[in-house]
């Protein structure tokens, strides 16, 4: 029962924070702008300036230019969600690179306990469109010793705007980074093990070439060992250790 409680607690925190991030993104997406469609096919976006005296239509563009038209030149006048040019450019298909800084929090009991442990990973990915990115990653993490995870993952975004909620899925194999020290009875040979991650967060596109990632995720890791006896009274055997953690990740992606 205690083990179940220790595992559920970080998952509840993860769910709560993910919901908060989704609400933040939804509120940000409700920004609007005025859009003037002209009879000649041109489109102007910005803020309308009221002018009841001249009867003309005046719009201040995002670049700071003031445009003035007769109403006869207009095809239509609407109010639409803000058009984000930087998101349109950044989300074009192509390669991307990234660096993630991680804080790994143990959800079970161990020699480390619930200490916050840093990690680092780098990724090479391909952004297929505004909604999907696939990537390969390699990193460095610490359990009782340093381990090197190699992963394949995807990020799924919910919209095409500069600020979007996202879902992350990752799986792979971790190889030993350090040799485990012998204890009184055994010599250890490390084989690493499978790992998987599921989480949620937000991506904020900063400009045409860079974005910022902030995610919470649940990470599961198995590490396998072969134990060779150092004394006659113990038997040779294998051991598997399982770890579960919550990740808080801050990342930077550039193209």
C-alpha cells in the first residue's frame, strides 16, 4: 500500500500541472486581430482605428504602418484569431536539434530517496508538420550510478500556434555509464535495460528558428545485472532493478 501511495503522488502532481499548462495555452490562443480583405485581393492585418468623421477605414498594421481605404475598396472586414507568422515558418517540415535539461525525482524508496537529480539529453529530430515531430535522443542520467539512455520519441502538439500543449512519448534502451562496485558477496556486471516515458507540457515558439519546451513526464527504467559470487556460500544469479520517476524538463529546440 505504501509503494502504491508513493507512486500515485507524483502522478497526481503531473496530471494537475499538465491541466494547468493546457488552460494557460488555451487562454493565450484567444487573442484576436482585425483583418481587412480588399477588393483587389490584398489582405491587411492589425488594429482598426475608429474614424466616424471621414467615413474611411483605417487600420494600423503590426509593422506600425497606417493604411487608409474608402469603404468601396473593401471586400470584407472581420475579426480573427491572431495570425502567427513565426509559428508558420518554424513548423515547416525539416530537421531540428535540441537540448533538454532534466530534474529527475524518485517516486519510490532507495538509497537516493526522493532527491532531485539532474540529467541532460540532446536530440536530433524531424518536424513533419505543425502537429508531429519524431526524434532520436541520447543522454546522461543518474541512479545509483551514471547511465546513458538512448531513445526514440515523438512529440504531438494540439494546435499550430506559437504556444501549444503537447504530448510526449519516448522509449529506448539504457546502457551502463559506470561500473557498479562489488559488494561483500558479489561482483556485478551491468547490462542496462529498457526505459519508457510518457508526459505532457507546452511548446513556445520564440521565433522562426527556435522554440522552448517545458514538460512533466513519468519515467520508468529497468536495470539488469549479472552477479558473480565472491564466496562459495553464495550462488550466481541475475538481478533486475526497477525505477520510476517524475521528470521536470526544460528544453530548447532550434532549426
